[in-house]
C-alpha cells in the first residue's frame, strides 16, 4: 500500500469513528426557573412500623407568563428529618425532573425541564445546612423544617444534544 492510500484508509477509519459517536452536547446559559411555595419538612406521624414520611413540594414556572406547575414527593425516613428525593418526575408534567439530595454542608435541589426532544434546562439550587433546622412542634417533638426563602430562582444551563 502506498503511503497515500494508507493515509486515506486511516482518514476513512477516523471519519467513521467520528460519525459513529454522537455529537457533543451544546451547553449555554439558560433561562432561570422561578420556584414558589418551596416546602421541605419531616412529619411527626409514624407511617408504618418505625418509619416516618418527609415531604418536599414547590411550584415551578416553566415559561414566563404561564401558570406554574406543582411538584411534590414523599420519602420514607427513620427519624423526623427531611429525606432525600432521588430524581423523580413532576406529577403535573413529566418533562420536569428534579431531586433533593443531602450534599456536603448543603442540600442540593436540582431541577430540569426537557423543553424539546433534544433540549433541556437544568440547574441546581444549593440550600445551606443553616436553612434546615430542627423545630420543636406543639407536641414537643423536634421535626426538621426548611426555613429558607420559599421563592427563589434557579439559574440553569441550556443543554442541547445528548
Ligand atoms: C402552587 O400550585 C398549586 C396548584 O396549582 C396552587 O394551588 C398553589 O396556590 C400554588 N402555590 C404557590 C405558592 O404558587
Ligand atoms: C447537584 O446535583 C446535581 C444532580 O445530581 C449534580 O449534577 C450537581 O453536580 C450537584 N451540585 C453540587 C454542587 O453538588
């Protein structure tokens, strides 16, 4: 094989690899997603056996001027803390997925909205540990509550592609 033919074969092989791999996702600054009515708390009522339920809910406005949608999740915890919510779809609109997870010195609330087949907005709002407190209720029981702002805006990245 001549050197040229060898280079051509190599080029074809490389092009084939390049075309087989999906194009890299494009990431740019997205529109912030406004959150209202954010609540996260444990519940003193025992669910079954010894486990308790904790609750996270909020409303998110997907497009300016449109009605917000309500998203919520229960999780099972062994004490009266606020439990993690692994990635879950919003009941009102399954194109919205979110999670609420304990991270180092903070809680990580992440929300994403698949606004089209290949595009989604995604952003995280870090809740400092100081905004989650044990509060003693009327029944003299210490229950964990989110005490930060109930409205805030999550900055997002606009990710297009896979
Ligand atoms: C959240 O949405 C629910 C259901 O649409 C509505 O009843 C409630 O008033 C909203 N809360 C806030 C704080 O926007
Ligand atoms: C928050 O959680 C999201 C989703 O798991 C993750 O991509 C992101 O890196 C986390 N942010 C921090 C600061 O932990």
